[in-house]
C-alpha cells in the first residue's frame, strides 16, 4: 500500500463572498521510502495539498489515506506524519537538545529514552557537538537541521517538508539538498518535499508531481519530466525549452512542420494535417554548424544573435528565418572553442526523436 494517497482531493477556500479553488481533484500515490516532490509555481496549491495530508486543512472533496487508512477526518496529532516549514520556529531560550526533546517529553516518553533518541537524532543531522548551544548560536542551515531532527525524533512514517530551504542562500541550499537526501536514505522514511525550484526537485527526488493551478500536470521521475514534458506548461517550467509553432504537414512517420527551403522539424503527433501544433526541443539537443545537416534530421537556419562563453559550455541565441528564437547549449568538451560568431549564419539540427 502507498504511504500516502490522495483520491480526488480538492480544496476551495471561502472568505465572505469570495471563493478560491486552491486544489482541484488531485490523485497521487506516494510509495513508502520514496523521496517525492511537489513542484510548481507560487500559488499552485502545494502548501494546501500538504496541509490536507497533515490534517491542518479539511478537503472540500476526496479522500486522504496514510498507509491505506482513511484519515480524512482524523486530527493532525493522530496522523503519523510530521511537517517542516521554511520558518523553523525553534524555542530561542531552550538548548538544541531540549528543542529536539520537547515533543517526546510532552508525550511522556521516559527520560533515558528521550536522551538516547535526541543524541541519535543530533548525530544524524551532524550536530552532536552542539547539544548545549542555543538556537541563536547556530547558523541558518544548522537551525534548519535542528528543526529536521525535531520533526524526525518521534519517528513519523512520513515527513512533509514545505520549502524548508527557502530562507537559505544558494550555496548552503545546495549543500542542504544533498544533506537532506542522505538523511532520508539513512532513516528510510517517506519524504514529501514541496518546492517551486525545479533544480532542487530534479536533484533530490525519486519522483516529481508538477502542479499548475491546483492540479497535477505530470507525474514522473526527474528524467521523464525533463526529457518528455507532457504539456507546454511543464516544458516551460522545467529547464530551458525551445518551442516552435506551425501547421502539421504529413502524418505518422512523415509528420513535420515544414518551413520551406529544406527547413523542417519532425514531430510525433496525432494532429491532422494543417493543425497548428507546438514542438519542443531542449537547448543541449541542438547542434549548430555551418555545414548543411542530413535531411533526415530536424533542421533550421538562422543568424547568431548572442554568444555567451561559460568555460565548460557556450550558449548561443539564434534568430531563425521564421522568427523563432532558438537557444543552443554547446558543451566545450573538445576544447575547439566557439562554433560560431555573433552575426554568423548557421544551420541548427537535431535528431527527430529529440523533440516532442
Ligand atoms: P503554494 O503553496 O503552491 O504557493 P497555496 O496552497 O499556498 O499555494 O495557495 C493556493 C491558492 O489558495 C492561492 O491562490 C492562495 O492565495 C489560496 N489560499 C491559500 N490559503 C488560503 C486561505 N487560508 N484562505 C484563502 N485562500 C487561500
Ligand atoms: Mg506554499
């Protein structure tokens, strides 16, 4: 059975005359031990979804299950999950050890057991030597790790983390991403991680649900979502995408958008001839050069507008003859330098199966 499942879960907030549908019919099954992310722009309903799993918010419709049990009407303190927020709200006057011990003591856990478990948790988050410090004596990243220890110490079967690293600067955030992943592997429990940062979700997750306007647009592994975005929204939200638009010529294997004079983009589509469709290709899949590419490839012509040399890679922005801007990422593995100069006329090409 899934650790967490949502079946047709929806939430509409009513304030006076106004009503806002924050979540509309979400179905999800999160497996035990999974590192699962909810990814989407601000306001898409991520926090509301998590609050319904934790029990802080009652769904307008649908069922929430934990380990198969219907908990839709069960209060938060009787659900076997814990939640960590961006603001970690530690007790400033209490030592780190007492902050972590707080929940266990309130539940009446015996003193020796509390000591043992607190020490174990502080080891896990690598703060064993800070037990007697006060929160104010620790850095932001260390305080967030205390919050994590506090959430894990009563051994929930799942931990919900709502943008927990949002307050940290980039370097620390990246270090903490790997740290969280290590901790999750060590404790082996289900983590549901909420973020609006696609890089963060791609780095950490076993699977990602991409949310938009209260609904899940795509569910898959990081590679599936990056390589095969299901919708234009997902393609635009995850990574950089080039999107070409035009009418379909031909059907089946021969379907393509034809721009004339040997320029065409192969597509896989069920659309009828003449329908306008979008075709997406990632910048790292596009090759750039002066020689005419094989006609079996998708190929366009254009003029280089911008060249940005980044050391390990060069990024080109190319204006095509059809008015579309194409971004190309070139790895500089060969050390041959830039393949084109600003203002140069170039061919762009990619394998037919590299666009979607
Ligand atoms: P996210 O976490 O993805 O940024 P939220 O779940 O916080 O999104 O919010 C989703 C939508 O629901 C937003 O339009 C937000 O303004 C609205 N919303 C969230 N909480 C409340 C509330 N308590 N009352 C009214 N509207 C709310
Ligand atoms: Mg939120």
